[in-house]
C-alpha cells in the first residue's frame, strides 16, 4: 500500500521523540532532519519537503510546545496539521453546474487509467442518484471505444460514441444527446499520448473551446512518482485543469505525488484510485490521508466504505437473526462476502487506528487465504448442513473437505470457531424477561 515506507520512517522519528520525557530544540531539529529525509525518499518535491520541514520546525520549537506535558504529541499534531494543509486542507468537490448537464473532461497520458477512472467516476455519481453519460472521445487508441463500452456496462452507464470520427464533433453531439435524454453529468474520455505533445494539447484545447467543460480532471499515475507532478504542471499550463485524480495509490508507490501535487500546481486532488476494481475510487480528504500517512488510521473512510458497499437489507436481516439466535453458516458466508466487497483485507485493516504499519504483508495474505478457505468449505456444505452444523459427522466432513480442496482438520477448525461464535452470541443476547444492560457510565447518586 502507498505510504508504507514513509509511514514507517516517520513513526521511527516520532518514536524517538516519545521516548524523551522533555524535548529540547535540538531533539526536534534532529527529528525534522529525519522527516525531511523520509519525505525526499518518498519522492516528495525537494522544495515542498524543505518548506514543510521549515514550517513544522518553526511551530514545534515554540515555548508552549517544549514546556507542555506531552511535547512529542504536540509535534506530531503540528506535523499532521501541516501535512493536511499541504494537501489542500479540505475535500475538493466536483463543481456541478446549475444548468444541466455538467460537463467533466477527463485528460491524461496514455496508461494512466483514464478510461477506467471515467467509469469509476460514473459509478460514484450513480451512487449519488445521478444519471451519468460516458462519451468516447478517444478515437485513436486501438479498442479504446470498446473498452469504454465494457467498463460502462459494468457500472450500468450508457456510452455515447460515433466511431473513429472527429473528437470535437463527438463531444459536441454528446451534449445534445445528454440534454435530449436527461443525462447528467457528461464524462468525456479524451485521448492520451505516451508523452505530452502539441498535437494532443491542440485537440484538448479544441474540445475545451467547443463544449466549455465545467471540470477538467487530470488522471495521474501515482506510480511514476515525481514525474506525475511534472505532468500535472504541464497539463495545467497548457489546458488549465481544475483537479487531479491520483490512480494506483494501492500499489508499491512512495506516495510523494499526493504530498506534492497541490503545493506545486495549486490544483487539488479530488479523487484517488485505490485498486483495480471499479468500486475502488475514494473522494480525497487531506486530513484523512494525513492520518493514514502518520499511522493513525482512517475510521471515517472505513465507515463510509461499509455504508456504501454493504447491503443494508442484508445487514438488518443478519441483525435480526443474531437477536433471535438463528445465525447460521449461510449468514456467516454472507458476512464474509460483504467484507470482501469493501476491498483487500490489507486496505481495510490499514484504516483501523494502530494497525497501519504493524501488519506485515504475509499476515494479511494469510488472513485473505483463510477467508477463501472458509468460503470454500461453507460452499461445499448442503443447505441443511449450513443450518445445522451439528449434523456434520466424520463422513460428511470428508466429503466437505474433498469438495472444498481443504483438509478435515480445516473443516473441524471452522466448525469449532462457529460453535465458539454461537456460544458468545448466546451470552450477549438478552435473556427473556430481562432488559439488556445499559451501556455507559452508572447513574449519579
């Protein structure tokens, strides 16, 4: 996951600060040297790293910090606040026009994930109750139109296309179509190049002049590091962008682009791509990203993911079955599927405060393999066996193990875990005629 190396180095620097009861100015300056080195290794722009460390040092060596009871915590808070400010302070939203449709022009270099993220953006808007329209303006790349149709179908969004025609004319005609059929917003998937050239920019300027987009979003690959900031600067100078979508933030990227883009270009990051699936798109919140980088987790995004990806009706049904003590293996399988919908286990656990940076890749991979084994075992059971696991005798266990590609020992382990879960649920369930004890502080007398 992005920022792991940066998070680890920053936490090492802060650990040394925490080990000291009182801080001296030299302690803070030493820690800030380590922070600056960590930022540079994460591919943060040199000037951005220098100015960041200077701003933090000036605030951290103040009398109120050095003489406070928890100076190390004060320094970490200053680092978090400055990092949030560096990335833009607040979530930058899409500016929707009062006169429909809102036109969003997607641009970027070839291979940055522009077409996929056009579809991800359409899915995001559909979840907000809007009716987006995807427009195929990339008429040069082989199978680009077909690719947009495929991802459009997956997110249940129509695609407007006119074959290998004039991109400017296609964009113009798509607006008439959107107005006639009530689509809003219109997302233009424009052509990219392997590198920035005048031909590409002239075409993008022509589209901009003809349709007057309300938002121009640049799709940037975080994996290319500092070069992504240079790309953003070039596109902004030539075209005038309104925001950035940073892709591949789930990869082995050093994360410097996220910390540098706003400071260098003055343009906000509006969304981040966190995986290959079409649901792997998150609005960018600078304060939450700062918390993730500093290993503090991101509970708000985790809650939002759960609310978005989990089936509310299924959750209510499961809660009722838990209350009635009827929770069975089918319910457990459903819960496992809901958790998988939220994304890779490493990504979900990384949002929990205290776990980021402490989870090794092999631990999360082992956890994901265990979930897959459990799912395979339950899928190999009959409906009656799922409802009444107590009827599963040795011959049934052998059949289930063979059908799931696991061992009898693994089947036994799952059955034991499920019995323990049931026992715990019985203890937590309110007894008949008794009220569930109130949570919180005892009443004042």
